[in-house]
């Protein structure tokens, strides 16, 4: 299917790259919050909670957004948003460490929008008998290889 439909390969590669970037966001920022900024694990958990709360409406409205903008445009927007998020994280210092919490909203949106568009695209682009296999490949690219 990747040979006959190259955009599937592009989608899988995009998930591989975003998976790598999100690992940086998830793990290194958590470590930075505790070690560099002296934040408690409670605050660290609050950042994850904020990210999850923001992801819920993004998942909910993702079908409408995909219909309006298209799968690949949503994926590109999410990737650009991830770059902005990482750049903003790089500017956070001890004096403004509390800004990590509002930045957590971006992380939730990035994941939800990209994942929704990817899952929907893969599901609609393969033969029905390959749907499970293609979703496993997508998950493998994002969570296993990327993560």
C-alpha cells in the first residue's frame, strides 16, 4: 500500500518525527521542571492534566477540522505548532518557569490534532481488510519508533 499510495508513507514518517519531538516534550520537560525549576511532582502532574484536558475538545472537533482543512494540512499545522512549542520551551528560564503550565495546552492540541488526522487518513486510505494492520503500523511509528 505504501508503494501504491506514497502519502501513506509520508503520514507514517510524519508520525515518526512527531513522536520523537513529543518524547522531548514529555520526558525532558518533566525532568527540567523537577531538576532545574524545583517544581513539585504535583505541578508536573498538573501540566499533564492541562495537556489532557485541552486534547479532549481537539479530539471532539477533529472531524470537523479535518473536513474543513484536510488531513495533511492539520498534520502540518500540528507540526508547526510543535516547533513553536519547543522554541517557547527553550526560552523558559527559572524566573518564568510557571509559563510551562500554559505551554502544556499547546502540547495537548499538537498531539490530539496530529493523531486524529493521522488515524483518520490511514483508515480512509487503505483497503478495509488492512485497516487493523495500518493502524498498528501508525501506532508503531509514533509510539515505538518515535517514542
